């Protein structure tokens, strides 16, 4: 099991970023959350089999979102016990 906290910078708020990430997540066996941060970044908390997590992140990088992302930074995280499915955090 691989759990990552990923931050995206660029024009990532107000462009449907979170909705697109949630839609893409349906194609992978992953669970997580995606949220706008007050500083303009988007935070993705992602958990699943390492291959699925890596494939999902590559899916984001090659999606229509790619043009909005100027920086992606990821770090390992602890998987919350409450993480189920994939949700947008308002």
C-alpha cells in the first residue's frame, strides 16, 4: 500500500481541477481526497497499490490538467483509517 500527499501549483483552482481528478480516479483502484488550499494550491491525498497510485498520478500528468500545473510535489503520508472511496473536500 502506498499513500502520498501531493501538492499541485499553477492555475489549479477555478478550472475544474478537483472534479477532473475525481473523475480520473474512477479509472484506478485508489482512494483519496482532493482539496483546494487557501494558498492557491490543490492537495491530493492518495492511497492504493503502488502501481495504481503511480499510474493515477501519470494519468493526471497526461490529462487536460497538465497545462494548468506548474509544479507537483509529493511526499509519503500516513493513510487515515477513515479514507474510503474518492472525495472532493469543499
